[in-house]
C-alpha cells in the first residue's frame, strides 16, 4: 500500500498527535523512522502506513524533507534542537498600549525569525487604545510589514485572516498583547483550543518549548511555541547579529573594519546611518542589547 502523508500537531512523549485524513490521531515512529536520527516535530509532514489506519495508534514510517526549521540551542549549549518545521511565517503580536510595547522584545523576536530564515509580520494590536506610531517608526527602515489591529473594534481583522489562511504561522508576542483575542475573533474558540492543547501536550514535562499546531477552518495552522524568544537567538554569534537586522545588513559592508561591532568603532557605516536618522536609534539600542548577551556566551571552542 502507498504511504499517506500526515502533519504532526505536537509531540507527546514518545508519541505524536497528527492530522491524518482530516482527523486528529495518535501515531508513533516505527521501523527505519524509529531508528533514524531525525525525530518529528510540530509541522513535520510524515508518511503513514495506511495498513495501520484502523488501529488505535498509527505508524509513522518516515519524515518528509523540511522547507524550514525553527531550532533552539541544546541545554548544554552545543548544537541545536528542532522545535517546529515547515513554518511559513512568524507573526509578532505586540500591543500599542496596555501593556506598553517593549521595543527590544520586538527586536529579539524578529531576530529569531531572521536567524531561522522565516518571513515575519508585526501585528500591532489595541490601536483603538493608542496609536501605533512608536512601533511604526521603530520598524520604518526594516521592511517588515506592520498590520494595525483592534480585536474589540474589528480593525484589521479581515487582513489578519487573509495573512493566516493557508499558511503555517508561529504567532508569538508578550502576554497581554491580545493574541488569543485576535484568534477568537477570526475563529471563535481558537485561542482557548490552543491553550488547552498546549497544556495537554506539555503535562508532566520539564520543558516549555514544545510546539503545538492547531488547524484553522480557513486552511493553514497556528503554531504555539512557548519560549520562542529563546529559540533562535542563541544559535547566532556576535559576528552574525548585524546581518539579522535588515536595515543594518547592507550598511555593515561599508564599515571601515571587517570585524566592526557597530558600537563605537571609527568609520562605522551603521553608526553614521543612526546619526543621520536613517536607522532609528531605538533599533540600534535593540541590536546592542542582544549583542551584549551574545558576547556573554562561551565561544564554540570553550
């Protein structure tokens, strides 16, 4: 019988919750898939032995090639551990007020997306409470799409729904930004469902970085990845960081010194652009904050 393809929604110990023939089922790795060093994660497309379709637990016979992968540094700090696969986009949800936006948190989340080579969109929620001007100005030179929304007033909801439909989206952001409210307007009960599945998938676990995927009625999936801000930043070196700030990447090539950290070095093209107002000072401050953290990490040979 020809293997069929299913999508992994979450890993639960040695088993997986998968979407198979439109239904959520339980599956385990068998045969060569079990012996393979590759382990399935949320978002993976896996092949299923159709002979097990009527069994309580399906058999996963293989993991399909991945188009993208979110990974985090292993606890010992050497190597990376897959978190979610085949992600189409990262959606950073931030509130314009209540709570006040933390610009450096936006920078961190965008760096994670860049480090994992996944397109990002910034959703500024609660624009009915306060205008999104500060965030828009902060990101003006980056090229990232910024979508203003207000769950209570229905502002931007139609556009948000279009952005989610048919795609695998990691939706992340600080607590209180309104992610669940936005999801519930798009699809009633979706935010609650994600929360319930997340708790079930992580019950009894010590980690808080297990990703879970929830199907959307309009097609596509929303991925919940707790600890997202720690997913990719720690797989970036201090020498690579500037390239993950789009507005700084090309400027850095014009610096006088090849190892310029864009902090105080003479002939720094990035500092020149900040002084000229071409790069917002707030973005440069976000870069410096992450750089300081990376400089505190041990080198690969240490």
